[in-house]
C-alpha cells in the first residue's frame, strides 16, 4: 500500500504540496498525472522516504518497495548481468559464498564434512530466496525490454542513455517487489518495448504508482488516476481516458455552479444597494449581508498555464545542407554505422527512427561535430548554423546555477529583460527565474534546456528525442513549432507525433545501416 496523509512540502519559499491525501491499496495500479513542476516526482520521493514531508505523512506499508527514478544510477563498470544481480543482494551474497565453498571443497581446503554441511545450508537458504529462478527472471525481463543476448556481457557504461534507463527499469521489474514507483518509465522506449511494459504492469500482482504523460500507456495500466493540481490531489476511478471524461464533467459542473452562485450574489447585492438607505429595510439588508459573508465562493475553473514559443530560422542555407559520405563508426568492436551516405536538402524535416542503441544518437553527434567518424566525411553548407539538442541536455545543466544564470550562459550578452521574456514563454515567471536548477523537476529542467537551445540562432535543428520528459501540452506546442519551422530539421525520435506530422523524410537506423522509408512531397 502507498499513501500520503495531509502531506505538505516546501522548498524554500515555494510551496509544492499542500495537504496531499491519497491511498493506493494493495494490488491497485494508479497513474499520477499533472503539469511539469507540480510535484509528482516529489510525491514519489516522499513515499520512498528519500525526502520527508514538512508536515503530514507519506510512505508505504507491506513488503518491499521498488523505485525507478529519472536517473539510472548504475555502477558504470558492472556488466549488465552483474548490475541486475545487485537487485538481489542477499541471494547474490549467498551465491558468492557457494562459489567460495565449492572452490574450497575442490581444493580440499579445510574440514570436508564441515564444508559439505555449510554448502547444504547455503543451498537451502538460496532455495528459500527463490534464487534458482533469478536467472530466468532476469533473462525474461531483459528479453522483454529488448536486450540482445550479447548485451549480457557488456558493461553498463557501454550502453546509451536510453538503454541505461532500461537497465534501471529492469532492476525494479526483476525483483518484483510488492510496491512499485515508476517515474517516467516510458521515456526512451520504442513502441514495441512500451507495449511489453504495459502488459507486464497490467498483470503485475503488486501495488503500482506510475508517473507518465503517456495517456495511452495509462489506459492499459491504470485503474485509478491521481490528478495533482494546485498543490493537492483529486482521485478519479478508471483509466486515463475515463479520468479525462470525469474531470471535464466535474469542471463543467463547477463552472455552472459558480455561474449560478454569481447570479445569486448579483441579485442579493442589487437588493442590498437598492434598500440600504431605507430604515424599514435595515434588518433585511443586514441579514442578507451576513448571509453573503458566510457563503464560500465557488471558484471558476482556470485554464492551466501553457508554454508559448516559436522556433525561428536565422538566415537561409544553400540547397545542399548536409552530406554524409561513407560514414562508419564503432564502439570497441561493435559497429554502429557502416558506410552511411545521407543527403539533406534545405527545408527538409528528416526523422530518424529505429531501436535504441541502433545508431541514431551517434549519427546526430557525428553530424554535430561532437564525434569524429572512424571513416567518411561530413560536409555542411557554408551558411548552415546547426544547433544540437541532446536527449540528456537537461542533465548537462549546472545544478548550482539559477534558471536565469543557466540561460545567460548561451545568451551572447543578451539583456536579462529579453532572457526573462523567453523564460516566461516556458512558464518561468517572476521569481521562478531565480530557482536553483537542482530543485527543478525533470520536466522543468527539460524546459530550461529547451529555452537554452532555442535562444541560440540556428537554421538547422539537430534534435535527439526532444519530447522526452515534456508534459502533454509542452510536447504539443513543440511539435507545432517544429511543423512551422522554416529551416531544416534532423531529429531522432520515437514520438509518433513527430514522425506523423513533422517529418518530410523518415529514415530507419538499424543494424548499422540507414535507409529511407518515406519521402513526402512538399505541398
């Protein structure tokens, strides 16, 4: 069971949660939704005990807790299998003791009867922990999350950022704890893996609380929705689509009730004003004034704040924007790109699709000049002004800086009044620009990274999974901005919104090759 009881939490002068109450009962699957920066990740940290509420309570009861954070938190030099065994520290310790005892028996090192007796006890403990099934559980989860058999012998630091998050997710799933917290588990997942995860969680016997902006995923997984708005939570029965219908009806009823109340107030206030000066009506006027003062006003619903921005191309490039000629690259002995040729023309919006680790990010980094290919050349148009947005751009922010200071680092001397205007478009208004980066949510950090990226003059956008961590509204606004962008785009993305509505050309990056799947004609 997961719970919060009148939980309040502030960071400095900023109140994040105010009187949060909910229970996710044993075996229930709930989705936690709300705007970026609203406090969703904070709620997970309170439940996990990583932070304490200022007042009230939060936590879990009954069994173990598994927690997927937005950071992988892996031991870089561990091999994949070794890292997953870290999810079973007790069983892993016994396995190591068994190996040591077996070695001593083989060498004849010590009292043989005592060693055999110790080995038998360790076997019994290992069986009690279900240790003999751990290998099979690890294999099943790794297969479901798309890991190849040869990946088992790779070190964690050999995997891309998206695959490292899959490892972190695998560590939670293989343990099968009674309570599970998942913070944005679908980020970095392709459609096939997302479907597998949805099926895995739908049938999961434990209690699950998922933070995600993926409504389709919640439709398959969640039976309750916790809606975090205005520092507190409303609970809705059903999946995400049912929640949307219920919430729309609730807000509509609230607006109708507020309108009725406003009309009644106006009626009573007209009476009071009309008869205030008449001595014969003094008692009636005072009575109505007292009645109005006691009434709690019904608030009209307020439209949630939305980001608002455009992406402008600065200058016009030559017709041939980018040429990749016979480009090859490998990591150790693992080829990622082999003899890739690619020609991007002015105004094209190229989307790269394919499995994580297939080479999309490598291709973008080579194009951006951050990686030098083992073979081949990269040729840019003379007037091209490329800007590169990394899928982990938010992790490169300096946690010690404020939001304003962070954006100022790329502003090329632009005045703060201009920077604050730009940040206001990304919902950092007033004193929000002075928040330290370290207190921001994952979604807020993504908005800062996006603001930093867009404030720089470009006419070619190199984008690596730009919609990761964005809430539904910000994602929609970004897709609209990319649709209207007059420059050239090369974007790696699993997001169907980008593939279906932005792309003029779609290339698949798979098995070290790049092939064109779609070329739409300009209207």
